[in-house]
């Protein structure tokens, strides 16, 4: 009964800290909008165009008598060859919107590539190389048997990899995690009220245990953070069309991270009995963990060694959630659940043990 009353009272105190509640909801939404736009090109993936135009000039080359079938094979590959007898290649590319320009001469060719269309220039270069080495007829036969798009003229190797994720989905996921890990700040009103009014001393004359007192702080805090995180997730999902994978497992991971870092914050308070130190210590820990885990630079393109990144709990959560979004499964999900569970158990046990020792010392 005492536990229920304390939880109810602490819940009211948490909601009085309206600024913290607003930050937990609005903060992720604004950050997602800012970073997903700023780093859109970083996480963009290349898609081969259906077709592109390449200028050419033939100066009595070995290609001269076969230009019609070469153009036909090129068109099947998505390359439109257009002849320009005069002009500088660089100017022709710039003034005519060409992806590349090929100068054909006896037994050789030179491909001028556009800085904005380097991939198309490489496709053109490879196509001409195959025409020269294998002959026009073999290229036509290949086109008749396979795809008619540009990728059919490129060498292809099948490898296992994580599908690309765009910046909106990436930052839309990891900043939900980041802000939820900082959410313990919502309980500062509870802790400051207890210290100001000496409420904790009064609790010691009641029959509530140290574990009960700890849970009366932790559970309302986690409940409020979870509610705010859910609202932020739904709003950002509608606003930015963020794709979450395996919703139940993803929700479990986020909630466990909320429990883990909230219990860490309360452990700090139990150890040092200083609210300012608790908040600063929590923010520094989350910042460092987020830095290593991909909150500020994507963990996929980070220069940080993998062994160092794996020291961060947020790394496991971020990677699990991103892989669930792109692939529908993740080998890191189970590890994330275990790590979060261990954090909750260790931090909670430490906080309760410190309170028990402190009680005995003042008995």
C-alpha cells in the first residue's frame, strides 16, 4: 500500500516537471528533422538510371563500321550514344547534360567522365571495353539473354550485406533511443522534493523497504519516459515516415534501455546524494555511449574500432534496431536484451545495497 501511494505521489511530481516531459517528446522530433536532412547524402544509396546519354566522336576507329549495332547494344544497356563531331568533350558534357563523352580512335578509346555521373562514366567505359575485347555480336547475344539495363554490362558479385538505410530512418530510430536514455531527468523533481522536505527520513520510520523506496522512484520514471517515447515515436513516424522493424521486439529493446539508464541514474544518486552530479554524470555517460554507438556519427561509417564501439550499450541497441528496420532480424538483438538486463540488475542492486548500508549506519 505504501509503495502504491509513493508511486502515485512521485508520478504527480514528475508531471510537474513539464519542461522535461516536453523535451522528451519534442527533442527527438526536432533532432530527427535536423540530422536526417543534414546527413541525407551520407546515407543515400546509388540507383542505376534507366538510361543516360553519352556523347561520342568517331575518328576513323575500328568501331566505325559497327556503330549501328554498337548503338543498339548500348541502348539495350540503357546507354544512349549521341554523336558530336566537333567541340571539346568537357564543354559538350557540361552544355548538353551528358553523363560522359567517348572519343573513339584506332584500336583505342578515351572516356571523359562527368564529376556528377562517375558511375555512368564507368559503365560506359566497361561497355566499350567489352565491345573492343569480345566484339559487337557477343554483346548483342548477352543483351538478348539477360537484362536490358545498365547493370547487365557490369561485372556482378553476390555478397551478403545489410540493405541500405536512409538518413530519416537511421536518425529517426537512434534518437528515440538517445533521448529515452536521458529520460531520467524527468525524475529530478522527485529527488529534489525528497531532499528539500526530508521525506526520505520519514520513509525510514515506515515499513517500506529500501527496494520498495527504489521501485517507487524507478517505475513511475520509466512509465513516464516510455509514454513520452511512444508519443515521440508515433509523431515522428507519421511526420517523417520512419520504418521500424519487428515492432514488439523493437519496443522491448527501447523499454529495456530506458530501464537500464534510469537505474544507472538512480544508482548515481544513491552513491553520491547529489542531484547536480547525478544529472551531469548521466548526461556524460549517455553522450559517450551515444558517441561510440552511432548517435553522432553513424556506426556503419565510424572510424572508431569495432572493439571500442562494443563497449557502448547504445551501440548494441542502435545496431539491433537499425538491422530490424532494414532486414527484419538482427543477431545483436539477443545481446542487447542480455546487456540491458544485466545493467538493470547490477545498477538496481547497487542502489538498494547502498541505501540499506546507509540506513544501518544511521540506525
